[in-house]
């Protein structure tokens, strides 16, 4: 189910299912490619609709790609708090891992600052992967039926 903004502009947000391995869905976000900034409670609600799509899988992995993120894409503290709350309360069990690919200083600092407020099991699921060509990234995708590889496109 698409959010109202993505129904009008499919590039408004970035949250797509890119693969499947057994009962685990692989979902990808590239904040630097999203055209709409998620910086208000209403807009967070739209993004939350996207995250709810991941609940169709018994488990899911979130690949959050920081490549191309600029200061324009950094989120407000309010958004980050809502995101941490949603992940901790609604996704902590279903969400197997969060892969932060191409981590930047903002993302590393945000995770460090917000980790005391996150579900402890969720914090332990965060992995930093330097690049989509990194052997660790490739290894993690072994055996995954990948539908698309958006990290390769330059949109």
C-alpha cells in the first residue's frame, strides 16, 4: 500500500522491498534519493505506512543506505524520536537487522545519541557496512532472491 504522497509521486519516499530469503524480506531505503523530506508528524505517518508494509513478512531486514545524503536529508530530532519509538514498539521482534550502508557522521551520531532510548535488542541489530561493494554486504546477500538492486542505479 502506497502512502498518499507516493501515490502522486513514486519518488517521494524511499522504502522498497528488494529481496526475499525464506521468511525474511529485505527492504531498502535511500534517504539521499527521496524527494520528500520527512520532517513533520503527518509526513512521518506517511513513512510509517511504508514501514508497515514490511510486516507482511514474518521477519525483515532494513537496508538503510546513506549514500548521497546531505544536510538537506538529515532528520529532525522529533522525526528520529518517532522512528525509534515505532521501531522499538512495533518492529523490534520482526526486524532482524538494520544495515546502515555508506554510514555518514550524522547517522553514526544519531544512532549513538538515540541508542539509550531504543529497545536494547534493536540496538544490537544495527550493523554498519561501509559500501555496497564491501564483501560483508555481498556476503549478507548470499542466498537472497534479489528483485532489484537500487544501490546500483544513479537516479
